[in-house]
């Protein structure tokens, strides 16, 4: 990937896409193209075809997706399946038709079976049942992986896939109902501190274990793999260790400086008991994360406050 290669970042306004753009700019790439969802509806086959025929990108980072937390995934099941299939089908197929040199597809750790052994190795894909609450999203992402593999097999396309763990960071979604657990906690504790509320309700029992990665670390890993990895096997991207949701809540509480109590609402869903990525393949290739959790939460909270 040359410094002046035309690089299309799909989903550049999202948390992952914007982090990829920052990583590219930091590395000196000068020809980055993007379109907002208002400018280009990636679900529209004709519109995506016209974009690719007109722009002819050399490289593609496919970070565009309809995303959300447990409630959003479980509520908008049809949209999560339909929209994500449309987005990735259109971009992957048009990349092939317009001779894109290399494409990276961003999946998700939810592709793995709900009760898969821990940590999650790449070869555990399709070995068991999925977590029901986000099954439509997971199926779309699995289809994306298989589509990249199929285009590689049939057309010799250099399409690679990466599976990030739970992400947080700049440009995160802090919607009160549709956000992921870490940004949801940041918002809850911030509002409780502002309103001097005596307690904060945490959904679930607090016992599930989750792994969290700062989005700019993911972007660093993605750029590293775009430059150095050309294999069919998709690659897990994570930090290699996890934390109980309860301990995460106390860490967010500490960073924000909230003084009240925590109440765990066990009537709310916990989701998968544990979801830790095996990152042996990534580490073996020579890349490791830089930002630890407390530092990352501090940076994310600053970003959240700047946007209030």
C-alpha cells in the first residue's frame, strides 16, 4: 500500500472507521476517500456500484455496519441482518468488479458460539450455537467472512478479515438504550455524578467477563495486517485478557469520580458468560496493543465530555 494509493474507508464516521482514518493519516497516507451515509447509502446496490466505478479505490477498509448493544441487537433483528448483509455484499462484490487490490473486512467477536471454549480461537467458528440476542448480527458477520474467503477462492481476491473484541474510544455511541456496555457505563456514571444521584443501576449480575480494546489500538492492528498479512484465515484482534463487568463498573466509577453506590439489576440480560479472544496469531505476527483499560476509559471520557 503506497503512500498515495487511493484508500476507501467505509464507515469513516463511526468509531472504527474514524480510528482507521486517524491511523492512516498518522502513517502518512494522503489519498483517503470516504462518504457519509447521507452521501452514499451502502445498502443501495446501484449507488455503491456507481461509487466504485467512479472512484476506483485501490484498497478498502470495510468498517461500515449497523451496530449496537444487546437491546439494539435483540430489538432490531431484521435490520441488523438485512442492512449488514446489504452493506458488505455491495462493497465486497464491487471491490471485485473494480479490481480493488486488497480489502479488509471487520467482523466481531460475536461470531463465535455462545458456549465456545475460552479463550476464543479462530478455528472455533461454526462449532456451536450463537448467542440468541445478537444472532442476526453474528450471522451477517459470518457471511462477510465467508464471502471474503469465497472471493479469494474463486477469483483470487486478496480479501482478509479481522475479528475485533469489544471496542470503545473516540466517536463511540453513548445512546442510553442502544449503546454497548462500556460507553453506557460512562454515560450512566457521568449523569449520576452531575445529578448527584445516590446510586447507579448496572444491568445484569456483573459476573460476565469481557475484553475491551481501545479503538485506536484496533486501527493500529488493522493497518499492520493490511501491510503484512495476506492469508485466508481471519485474525482475532484483542488485548488477550478480560475483566468482570462488576469490576469494569467500579473502574469507570473511579475514572469519572462518582461517589454513590452500585446496584445490579439481575432481571436484565447478562449475555454470553465470557468472551475472551485468543490473540496468539496476532501476537505471533508481531503486533500487541498499547493502551491499557484505565487510560483508555480516561481518554474516552474526555471525548464524551467534549461532545456534551
